[in-house]
């Protein structure tokens, strides 16, 4: 397959498996609390454990992909994800649940880094914001599907069936990735020196922080939103369906944001404005009775920054530095996503309500616009030095 949009479709579906598996814990959090006798703090830790391997694996993951190649790395990652789901499905010991989550997360790290590099290979310099918006749209799509499907599976058949469903989907991803082909010339260009210059490295670090903090804010919605609504008397299935509205609407707003960014050439202006609005909506959600209205607004607006943010790293990464650069980018992302749910779970336990997790999310999204400004300053200095 040599059509880049066809390739993007394959990458979209394969990446969707990561979101589906990640959400398998949060989607049935109340059920897990009953089954294992754990609290919100424990659920927050289990959610965050999925991203823990990213702190140590994201950077070497880029080097692994560079050494082994695209297909072998992605297939190995999907095998780890499948194995992790099987561990969680076959044990009733909480410690083994955590171990399975870590194995799944290790595969998710390798897959995320490699898929992002593969997508950038095909679209660098060609509708990159639009392509990256569609690519990251696989995350809300996977989460939305899981919120609709997994609570029903869990209620009917138990938590083990939920994890088996996640494992089956990652196994399907292995079949799909066999259809992938690298773009012409990618192997040759990637063989060059892979060292980042200092300003490019700094820019990638800032971009990774932006992506991590923005996703922490969004994760608060689907990680603790169901528990927040359950506190108000909603059933598990009804809470999951309501929160899934954000994800389904993001399927529209994420590519729309990427298209507008490419169309009007003002990606960070769009991302900044949308981030400020989303921060306000996250703070409003726990304090409003108009739950559905707020969720709809978050879904319609919250996806706009995704494409512009994900395209930031591509502005400073050459083909030969993409694998390593994406490793750095995702190291920061995973650090934020590991700490965010764990901290939110602790705060929710102390406050006695999941509402405080949404407040934390509002603060992390609010931190993104200043970091976007800093990224632009770094790139501007780097460009001036390159021209002089």
C-alpha cells in the first residue's frame, strides 16, 4: 500500500487499540472497586501504571524502532499489549492486575512512539496538522468505543471479560500492521546521524510537556468522570455513555482543528484559545447540573488543539532524528500521564469526591498556552541561528 491516506487509516486503527486498552480500567472502575475491594486512589494508580513504562522505555523505544525497523517493533509491542490483557483477565490478585497493566503499558509505549514516527514519515511537509489530528483522533475514538462497550461487557460477564476484549482487539492490530509499508526513501534517510541539536532537543521537550499536560486534563474526564457521575447516582452504564459523548464529539473536533490549523496557518493561536476554553469547562463540570451540555461543549472544542500540538515536534525533527525525537517527546508525555491520574486519585481520596480530579485537569490544560509561547520562542531562535 503506497497511498499515504490508506497508510494513515491502518495506523489509526492500530493506535485505537492503545486507547481501548488504556480505558479498560477506568470504564469499569466502580466494578473493579467492588471486585477487588480497592478505592479511588488504587484505581488512579492502576490507570497511571499504563504510562509508567514510558518514562524508561519511550527514549530507548525510539532507538529500538530505529534498529529493528517499523514492522518488527510494532508487532512486538502489540504482543506485549495482548499478553498484559491476558494476565489481567486470568488473575484475581490485585498485585497481578498491576503487573499485567505494566506489561500492557510497555507495549503501548513502544507502539505509540513507533506509530507516531511512521505517521510523520508519510506526512512531513504534507498536511501534517491534518494528518496528525486524524492520527491522534484514534485515541478519543478508542476511548469512546470502550466507554460504550466495556461497561456492558463488565456488567454482564465481569472484569475478566473486559480485559479479554482488550486483548482480542490488540491481536487484530497485529494482522493489520502487516499491511504497512514505509514511504519511499524513508529507510535511507533514517540511516543518517540521529543526534538532535540542543535547541531542537529543548523544543521537543517543551512540545512533549504540552502534549502531556493537555492529555492529563483530558484524561481526567474519562478516567474520573464516570466516578463523578456515579457519586451523583448515575449507573455505571449511564455514566460511561454520558462521558463517551466527549470522545465521540472529539472524533469531529480533532480533525476539524487540524484542518483549520493547516487552512489558516495559525495553529498555536487556535490551540491556545481552545485550551483556555477547555480549562474553564473542566472547572465548570463538577459544579454544574447541566452535565450533558458541558460534556458536549468539551467534546466540540477540546479536540481542536490536538493536531497543532502533535505537529510541533515535526517542525524541528529531520527524518534521521524522528525516531529519537519522538522518544524524547513521549518520555515527557508518559511522565505527565503517569503522575496525573495517580495524583488525581490521591486528591480525590483526600477530598472524598472525584470532582477534585477535574479541577486538577483544568489547571494542567491552563498551563499549555504559556508553554506554546515558549516553544515558538525556541523555534524562532533556532531558525535565526540557522540562517546566520
